[in-house]
């Protein structure tokens, strides 16, 4: 429920409305809904079933490719790999004086796009790839700002992000770690609070008012900044678990294979959020 891309109740079922049942109906129920005995598709009617009127048969259930774990891994590798490639290019070729404005603009776009995607009926490869490029520009500019002042910090943050994600996945896969519905609601409400507080802090910064939630790239780090960054890491990890649960549910429900792009999109959003918070904490430690 935390990730806006995967949180909607019909995230996996809205594309099944066009003759895509989540499970194959049995013989009795399939024929009963048409008010006549069910006969196997393609068979001739039995003696006694013919009448003077035209014969109608229910069409066979439509066979569609189902989303699998391999689909999700492949699509996520595409979006994450593209994002990292664009980030490297942005960090390498953007002039230093453009890093901050580019990071701010692309970060704002990357924040708004998932909210728009959350209400879309479909997430396709074009949208997922476009978002990966935007996130790459943001990550490249954002990361290079910190790398300039704290050499080596980006590599540490990248390793920390993937280690945290791997441990989370292992706990989910082998340890049976799941979030209850109550915890998922708490995570959702906490994330809403973090987003609202961040927007307020961002708006007030234009008037020279600093709430202390973010310490910037340099300067003193207050207690609120530590607390906010630590809370961001915890919520990002819990959101990652929630993403795994949502994807697991989609696979069990027989979501179409095209929905693997939605899963990849959602995982990319969460991984970026985890990375930015780990990068901030590492910068606080090195000051």
C-alpha cells in the first residue's frame, strides 16, 4: 500500500476485465452462466440438444500470457540498468553549476510521475523506460553533488542499497517476512506524512526558512535531519517488502505478463528512494 504505483486495490486486476479470468472456470459453472449444459469447446452437440433455433456455445476462455517472476526480474533489470547508465552519463557530462538545478527539476518530475502512474490503467514499456531516463538524470545530478564533497560516497551508497535490498528479499523469500494489513496502513500513513513534510520544507526553503529536515550537501546536521533520513531508510525497506507482497499477489492472481512493467516501475521507485536516503545518511556520517 505504500508504493503509489502498486498500491491501488485493482493494480493487477484492472486489465483482466477484457475476458481474462484469474482462474479457469469449471465445467458446471461455465455452462450454467449461459443457462444451458456445458459441452467441451469444439465438440458436436449431443443427440437431443438440437432444436429449431440457432445453437449458441460459450466461447472458450481466452488464453493469455501470465506474469512470472522471470518477467519481473527481466523488466526490472532493464529499467534499473537504463537508469544507472543515464545516471553515469549525467554525472560525467553535466557541468557542475548545472547539477543542482537539473537534480531539482528532474527530481520534481520523478516525484510527480509515479503519482500520475498510480491512476493510470496501464503501465507499458515506453512509460517505464521514459521514467527510468528521468530518474537517471536525477540520480546522476544528485549523486555527483555528494561525490564532489565526499569522494567515494556514491559507490558506498550503491553497495549499501543493493545489500539492503538483497537482505530484504532474502528475508521475504526464505524467512517468510511479511507485513500485516495494520503495518501496511502504518507505512502508508507514515509515507504520506513524510511526503507532506518534505513538500512543506521545500516550499519554505524559498523564503529562507529551514525546518531542519534536510541538511543539504554540506553544513551542520541537526537531530531532525538524522531522524528524517533514518525514517526514510526504514520506510523504504518496508515499502520494498510491500512491493514484493504486491507482486507475489499479482502473480498468484494470474496478472497479464504486460503488468511486469508496472512491477518494474514500482520497484525502481522504491530502490531510488532507498538509495537517496542511504546517500544522505552516509554524508552525515562523513561530515
